[in-house]
């Protein structure tokens, strides 16, 4: 239970930090970096919610892996602009 709570707190703080950075900063590079932090925070929250009594479910892991691959492509496209 405590490890899940740590993951939830870490993911929530990453999401909050990223949303704050998106709202405050106007530089395009900082916005791209904050979108990456937001995506990783959401991935941590998905991992935390996928754990049930110590057994991990492979479906959320596949979703997070797919999200990371899409994130790399979107980051490359945004940095090319």
C-alpha cells in the first residue's frame, strides 16, 4: 500500500508541476519539456493504478510503452518546428 501511495504522490506532483509550467512559461522549448513531464507523470499514475495486490497487469504497461513511443515522435515533431 505504501509503494502505491508513493507512486500516486509522485505522479500527481509531476502532473501538477507540468500543468503549472504550461500555464506560466511562454517559451516553446519549456512548453515541450513540460509536456514531456506531464506524459511521464500520467504514465506513473497509470502504473500506480495498475497494481493490484502485488500483481502487475501487462495491459497498462503496454499502454504506457505505446504512450512513450508516441511521446518521442511528438517531441521530435515539435522540436523540428
